[in-house]
C-alpha cells in the first residue's frame, strides 16, 4: 500500500449486499461486501445505526471498512467508532465527511480520528490494497478529497 496508485483489471470479483437501515425515519440502506484477490472490502453506504452480531457475522472478516463519519446524516461519531471496534478491520477508510466543497454542517474527519492511532494521511485520492500489504495492526487511512 502507498506509493503511486496503479490500476489493474481483476477477473474474479464477488459483490454481495447486506440490507440495513439508513435510520428509522430515513428508510433502507445496502451495505456492499466486495471481495477480490483475497481482500474483503465493506462499504457501509449511508447506514444510520450500529451493527448487530448477526450482521457482523454476515460480513465475515473485513480487511477494509469504508464508513461514513459525518456525525449527522448517517452515524454519530460514537456509533462509527463502535462499528470500527466491533468489526475490527485491518484498514478503516472514513468517508462522508466535511471537505472544502462539502456541506459545512457535517463533521470534519478529524473529529472522528481524534485520539485514534495510527492514522495515515495519504497525499493522493486513491490507493492500492493487496492481501500482502494489509497491516498487522489496524490503521485508519485518509485519502485526499481532490487529486
């Protein structure tokens, strides 16, 4: 992981969904579980609640967790932190947070990462992950919003 990102086409990619809720008043949500080259990525979508044990079991061992951390429209910062603790991914990739171009009422990613270690800030907007590059200890990685 790291360095200049490269693109390659994968022949075998498995994608499945796990239904959840966006929130009681907001309707339904789908979590996406994507597996390729022995790496499992889970994109939580616009989830609005913590996960029960059955959902965590359905997800399986998560290598990369993409989690919304806006603190208002999806998960609270506490709920996002709890999901990260419950799922225990190798890498956590925060998403749906305040940027220079995004809504000013949602949380800045620093509010989510505050007090958490290690956090690696990448100088670009994409990265490459492989089974061999996964860290031994859990990390949070931050990609740049703009290229």
